[in-house]
C-alpha cells in the first residue's frame, strides 16, 4: 500500500515510547485481564441470546416472532445484541493490545470509553479507532484517490464515503457476526 509508509526507528523510539517500560507492561496486564473479563461476560450473554434465537427459530417466521414479542422485549434484545457486539470486539482487541503492551509496544487501547460520550459524533470518535482508521485507509482513501479528477469532488467524496461505510462495514460486521455467533 502506498498509503502505509514505514516509520523511522528513531521517530518510533522518541514518540511512541514516552512511558516507562514497566508502566507499559503493567497497563498491558490490566488490559489483557479486562479482555479476559469481557470474554467471560460475552459467554454469559450467549446463554441469554440462545433463548432469543430459539424463540425466533421456533416461530413460523419473523413476523410471527415480532408480533408475539413486546416492545420492551425487543429493546432488551437490541441492547443485549449491542453489548454482545461490543464485548466480542473489545475482548479480542483488549487482549491482543494487552499482550503487545506486555511485549513493550505502547499502543492505544482501541476504545476510549465510548459510553461516556455526550453525542453520536463523540461516540464515533471514541469507538474503536482502529476499525475507523482501517476503513479510511482500506476503502475511503483508495476510492477517493481513484475518482479524484475523473468526477466532481462531491461525487468522489460521496462514493468514497459510501464505499467505506457500506462495503467496509459489511466486511467488518459479517466477521464480527461470525465471532459472536460461533
């Protein structure tokens, strides 16, 4: 990828390793432990959603299932599915970054307390910035650079945004769905 350029070692040492190695390793242990805790919580939620899946499969179709479920029950399912999604991604990300911190790499945790945000824009900025950066690098920038000069800037931006939003999220969410339901 021409977008991903290597970082010189001296820049890496001066800008990414500002904390003491012991502090980095200790925060890595704490983050890996949090990842394991999230994995345990995820398995607890799998039992709750198994009941939802069984009810939906035993119904003749989804309309019959939805007609027999209260609004509170539907909201409960949405909240539990969202928590499953968050716990599935956060558990793997926290554990992997925790292990990398133990090895000495001072990486960001991935999530910056997204549930404490005041609005949706702040929520998205705090939500899994590695996924956001990957969508920009893998989908948005290549489409934008391909279309620049060929079509108007507005159409290029809309097309690049749509590719990152729809195609990128389709790939990410299909992989995370496999993780949650596996």
